C-alpha cells in the first residue's frame, strides 16, 4: 500500500492529537508528504516534532479564510493537494436541554461547516486538475441515534449526507469523496464515556489504517470496527420492536448519559469550550 501513498500530498485537519495525529503518523510512515492543521498550537508543535514534518499551521476550521490560508500553505510548501482529510470535530455529552447554546453552535460550526469549507476549498483546487480525494470523518453516530449526543448525531448525519451528495455531484470530475464512520474510539473525545456492552472501542490506529486504505483504494465509505458497523446498520433496517431488545442488551441508550464520568471528561469539555 505504501507505494500507492508515497509522495502524495495529504492535508489533515485536527492533526495534533487523536485520530488526526495517528493518521498523520501512519501516512508519514507510508512516505506521504503530510501537513497538519490544528487550533491548538502548543499541541501541534509537539505533534510535528514527533512526526518530523515541517508543513503545519494554526487552523480554525470554522473560518473559511483560515482554511484557505492553511491549504495555500500546504500547496506552497508541498505542492498540489492530493488528499484532504477533514478530521476536526468535537463531541460534548449530556442532556440536550442542558447543553449550552454556545457548545451546540460550536458543534455545527466545527463538525459541519468546517467540513463544508474544507470540501469546497479542496474542490476549487482539485477540479482544474481533475484529480484529488476528500475524506470526511463522520461517525457511526452519522447513521445511528445515541441519547446523550443529540446535536453531535445531527452533525455527523449531515457529514455523511454531504459526503455522499458531493460524491454523486462530482462523480465524473476526477475528484473522489469518501466518508469514514468510526465507532467509539479510544481518544480524548471519548474520555469518561461509557462503552456499549459486547462491542469494543476502536483504537485511533485502526481509523488511521482505514484512511490509508481509502487513499490507496478509494471507495464511498468505511465503517470501523466492522462488527460495530454491522450493528449500526441494523438501526435503519430492523423494525423498532426487533431493534429495542438489541439496544437494551448493548445499553446503547445509557453509555453517553447515565454511564458518563463527568469528572473524567472535564478537561476535554473545558478545552472544546475555549478552543
């Protein structure tokens, strides 16, 4: 696979930690020319030192001008962008009626508008070359329904719909679109959250591997893990009366409400409120 990735110019948003960082690490190992953007400049400097890369910039994905400056930097430093990975996202947890308007807006701005700005600006660069690939990181919450993350589910449903619509709209353009839908991943984003019974969390390296595979062999979407993906798909296939016992066994309606350790999530929640 590394032979098909080696030399490609790949830009990753939210690349300083979690899935973004592990994806950058995997792609650098495969010989890609990687650039990362992140709003957390301190963490980003640590990341680029570990990754041994030189192309990076502060990126606020909610600001189209910031996104344009980031992509301009990537093309100036590394050359035309082959792949954009829209990875930046946040996931607060709790009862919807108690969620602050500020954090609801932040989810829409980062998780949805950030992906829209990135996809649009990538297209403007890729269409004249009739080549490129946009990979949007959604979630199994983008096809499921999880109490405790209502707004987050809404944003990830939007990312999935956006990606598939763009894939069809630009089918003959030479630009590929893919959607990655992970289950719970062992990163700071899920710190303190409960876990569904019988299903394991994914590791960020597994998501990185899935992204690398998409770059080498483009396809519309991928779910990680495979078992969690199969279970997720059942939500839109089975009648409610058959689905209810499965949800009960998995405790899927409790893991992001009753099973959450708010103290363990405090550092993450504080960070996403301010960055």
